[in-house]
């Protein structure tokens, strides 16, 4: 089930959301321009490595570019491939504009970064000895999804559902899309315990989502209510 867009209008231009998408895209193409060897070094320099964060390991001399704690921020703007980038930015574009609208630009920046830091630490605490760099915006975006679930659970999301060789497009409530997504993270994260995550930081997704749900009440404008009803608009399946 792939979300394509939501039917949830905004009142302000999502400047921060667009800025994050542009920044992540530019950083990704910069990574590609470095070539495989230098690009991998770049990932180790700016990715969040649990064992380095907790002082169990250290990067080779000459590789250190920033204090380890700062990598909790920089890692959000790195991605491991085109699909990793496209998937993350698609979710951010669909759901981020409404959360930015509910908070305002400045608060949204703080919310996004804080959710990303909590998400990264959630992964690091589950696997503190890992020397694999954690990269990607999915932890921070998970926080956006958690916030969206509490603010707009009855908004409608157009999703693409694979049915064998065919695809079906239909609108479904946001609580179903996001609830189903979170359930998959829980199942995958639980199954990965003791076996590694297969390259996916499942507990970053879980931690970020829960953080978003917990923090939204502090960051949203007072005039924004929880559990807002969907806009009045006729919906069709395709």
C-alpha cells in the first residue's frame, strides 16, 4: 500500500517541508558525485553509528569530521539509494505539509529534528554495539506520521495497492494507512531482535512515531484540535 497524496488542504506554504526535501536531495546527489570509496567514507563521517555515539568504538584517525552527537542531525540528510530517498521524501511531502501547517515553520523545524534525534537514539539503544552507520530521514518522518495520526486520523489518503500485475487506487482513512504502517514496523522490529535489522533501523521508525505522538501536543498551535474531521469533498476509487 503506497500513499500517493492526501485530501487534506493546508493554509500556508510548506516552506520547511520543501526545504528539507531539497536539502536531502542535494546531499544525496553530492554523495553520488563522490564516488563509491569517498562516498562510503562520507557516510561514516556523517552517519549516526551507535558504537561511536556510546564511546564503544571510534572512527579511524582522519575520518572524524564532526562530534559524534552531531551525527544524530546530519544522518537525517543522508540516504542509501534512490528508492530510499524517494520513499522518504514521498511520505514527507504527503504528510509533512499538514503538520508544518499545524505548527508553523519554526516549530516544525524543532519538532522534525527532535523526532529524528529520538528515533536515532531509539535504534542506538536497541543495538548499542552496532558499527553500521544509520542514515536516512525516516526516523524524523516517522514522527511526522505519528503527529498526523493524532491530528488528522480521518483525513483521506489516496493509496496504490498492488494486486498481482495490476494496481488499484483508492482513498482510505489516514488512521488505517498509518496504523498499518506502524504495525509493520512493530512486527519487523520484533522479528529483527537478535538477528540485525537487515539494513533497516526498525526501532528508529518505532521510536520516531511514538515521539511524534507524544510531542505533537507541545508543538501544535492551540487553535489546532486533535482528531480533526476530513474535508467535505466527494472521493472516488480509481
